[in-house]
C-alpha cells in the first residue's frame, strides 16, 4: 500500500485502486497462511522433536483439529436432541395432568 502511495506522489504514476486492493489482500492472506502453517506445523507433543519443514506435523495437527471440531459438533447435536426429548417429555407429562 505504501509503495503505491509513493509511486503516485513522487513519480506521478497512477495505479488502479483494484490493483492496490488486490495486492494488499494478497500480502495479507499470504501472511495469514504462513502464520497458520507455522502454528499447525509445530510439534504439539513436548516429547517429540519436529522436522524442519513440518509437513508430517502439519497433517497430524490438522487431523487433530478437524477431529476436535467434528467431535464438538456431534456433541452439540446430541445435546440439542436430548433437550428436544426432555421438552417433549415435559409437554406429554403436562398434558397427562
């Protein structure tokens, strides 16, 4: 973003706003992907030393994260179903009285 500002002021070069926005977003998402990969490629096991690139750790940690999300979703669905059953049972009991 700053380089485009300098180009326009110092050298009077006009740059399309879409080019500035696209390149800025590209840098942002590249940094976000790098940060995510850095976190996910680290060895989460204290006892185990990670590799240099961390591809094996990345795959293992990604699977762990996905399994955690799926477990949480199934737990929430189970809790919702239990709540619906309890409400239905309470309605039936109130009708019987």
